[in-house]
C-alpha cells in the first residue's frame, strides 16, 4: 500500500506519494492562496491528491497548523488561515477524493514522521522539536502520541525559559520560540546591528535586513564574537527547555528538526554540553540529542505517518 501525505502550510502546500518504507515517490507543491478562501484551498488540495492517487492509495494523512479535532477531522482555528473556523477538513476532502482522510496537527505529525521514518524509528520514547519560523514539537511516550485532555498538549515551543524575556507571538514573555526560533534570531540580528555592525554576520548577509540564522551560525563557526554571543543565548534557551523535557518525559531520543538543525556541530556540540549542566545526574546518559534526517521531507513524511499511526502500521 502506498500513502498520500499532505503538508498544509499558509504559503504553500505539498502533497506526496509515499512508499510504506518512507520513500517519496512523487511530489506536488503549490501555492496555498489562502486569500481565495477555504473552499478554493480544499478544492486544489483535493485535485493534487487525485493527481497522485490510484487504487493502491486508499488513505490520506494531512498535517495542518493550528488547533484541530483529530477524531472529527476538524480544523478549529489556524492563524495562517483567516477564514478557517471549525472547518470539517477530512469530510470535505474525502467527498472530493473518495479517500479515507486522517488529520493531525503539523507539529504532532512531525514527531510521528520521526517515529515511523526518521531518527525515532525503533524508539518508544521520543521528544521532537522543529526549529523554524516558530518552534513546534511533539512527544511519543510508550509508543503513543501524547496529546493531553483536549488534544492540544505538548506545546514545546511555549515553555518559558527566560522570565520577562522577549515577547512571544503567543502573548507570553520569554518562551523558547521567542529566543531560539529563526524569527527570534533575525530579530536579535537586526537589534544588534547598531552596536555590532562590524560583525562577520552582516558581511556574510550583505545587509542587516538579510541577516538570518544561517549567517549567524556561519559566522559563529568562524569565531565571530557577536555571532557566538547570540548563538550561546539560543543554545542556552534550548538547553533549558530540553532539560525540562528530559526530566518530564524521560525520552530515549530528542530529535531536532527544521532549518536551524542544519547548523551542525556549531549548534549541537554546545547544546549537548549545556543540557548536561541543567539535568539531574541520574538522567545523564539516558538520552541522545540528534538532528532529524528528514529535514526537507519532514512535512510530507509526517503527514503520511499519520495513516500508519491510525491504521496500526
């Protein structure tokens, strides 16, 4: 059996035909065009699904941002989709495609993708974080996705790591997302230009407006003082959060995905060292911290993994 995975984003959506062992056989990526309204988005997603479908693809998995009702297949609210309130997404797409459709929050889909196809394969206790525009994540414990009473648990990007720190988009100060996301890094770099305008970060970027996480980590790799200062703040916030997850969930593996995970040793070496500073001695050596191997394909593979999770693999 082949799987159809839909990575639904506010700017673009991707639909992939995926083999049972996690290989993307075909892929379609199109602009979401949310300004055209939900009916148009649903129609075009359905058309893309049908382009990749055949009799061997009875199921579709969709990873959607926002608050969702996974059992009823409803998107309750999504900030990237202005007119999406209580949208019966699985029902609408099923009517248009004739497929059985499953829905999951995109951050939870990410950890499921790691469980079935990525660095979490073979593990029953997983914490996964995706570091991008924001910070999302998910938790698998005893082999099962942890969702909480209302299905909205494991908001890993919104633990407070710097009390009274920068304002987060959620309205709280000092969230992990407000310090260690790509958006936060860009903000720190814009704020730092006045004092640290000679930094290598800005030479690599060309202009302060273009400076981003890649320029930061490239400059830190070359020993730039300002870049290392921001890198250390980002790493310290991540380490505080991950130490908390380790204490609470006792994972076998902590998986870091998203664009920032591509920074390599300049991120992971100090992060692993710093986490040890924040955990109890009894937890040292009980976990691994690793980059996601899925990276660019994480959205589609995460969505496809929803199917395996729901029908029992």
